[in-house]
C-alpha cells in the first residue's frame, strides 16, 4: 500500500501543530537526480549562505514534500534548507522536527517546482535546461512547460535549442560566463562550428577585461562616437619610437573609460582584419 500523509500522521511519524505538520529530519529524503542544480562552486556558495543564515537564527518557510513509498517523505522544494538542517544537526545543534507542507500537484507539477521556486538561489540557464529535459519526458509541449515553470515561451524555446547543442557548447556554457542569448546567436550563425565561435567570444571578453560574454561584448561594433573619441585621444597623445615601433603616450590622468575605448578599438580591428582575411 502506498504511503500517505494520513498514514504518517496516524502512526505518529508526522505531528500536527497549530502552524502545520512536522516530521523528524531522519525521515526526510533527497531524491537523487530530482534537483537540476550542478554541484559546483556557485551551488556550494549558495548552500553555505543558507546554512549561515539558518545557523544565525534566520527563519525559513516549510519545505514542500511528497510521501515516499518506502517510508518518510521526499523533498520537492527546500533541498538547500534540508542540507543545512543536516549539517546543523551533525554539529550538535538541536535540529530534529522540521516544518513541512505537501507539494501540490502531480509528478509534472513537482518537477516544475524546481524552476518556479528558485528565487533564493537562481537557477542558471543550463540548470534550467536540465529540468526542462526531464519535463520533456512527460510529453509536455513547450507552451505547457512555460506555463508550469513560470518562464516565457521564448525562454523555453531557447533552452530547447541549448539541449540539442553539442557537448562542447554545453561544456563551454558551464565553464565560461556566456549568456544564453549569445549561445543561441552562435548556434544560428555558425551551426556545428558554434563552439569555435564561442571560444572566440570568450577570448574577446577577456581582452577587454570582461568576465561575462553578453551580446554587447560578442557583437561589439566600433561606433562613430567611439571613433571620434579615438581620434581625439590620438591627437592628444605624444608619439615616440620605442624598439622600432610607434608608441602613443597618453596624457597623465587619462581616465579608465578612455583606455577601454582603445581596447575596444583594438579588439574590433582585430576581428575585422580576421574577417577580411576570411573573405
């Protein structure tokens, strides 16, 4: 016979109090593979923030759970809080009875909660893609996934494109700070060679001192206004010959944004030259 909240209340595993239901931490289980988060520095930092908040007396809402056939309950929303409680208990803190509430809906709704309840530690797009992939197994349409996860249909369609991208592109998304929009742009414009284009975008970002590859970085165009500023800078610079090369010595006190214009010009010129050679 399947487990239920009613049975657990009757057996005493779950206690009812004025503010809801409580269960002992030992009867709370995390289902492998249900949560779509990557186990990396970003997630571990978020886990640490939750732990420190709770350790210092921070109040948290009840975790959302469903009955587990083998006994106890599965976590559906509140994985980081559960991990923090386990850690606090292992350190001797008086953590035992945990506030729980039933997760509403069927198995599809429960999987959707991974994305619709990520306000504490925002899911990255490749983690969202992991979750969308699981939801596809329920034969949902993109529109149905959009509604259940509270994401726009255009965003879901982009995630579906990312799911079908090459392993190299997906790996770059996890190891480099590249926006989803840039990845979709490169898939559209470069197809099977999107990974090579993205690697170029990463190098370009590093060249101009950026840590994240966004559309503004990947599609930099040296505008007319920037060109005028560049000419002004050169007009003020002192020209010298150093080791057989022409050097432009900028006036003392030159602002960093002016130096950024120079870096922008250099990176744009490099890209344009490479494009000309390709032609």
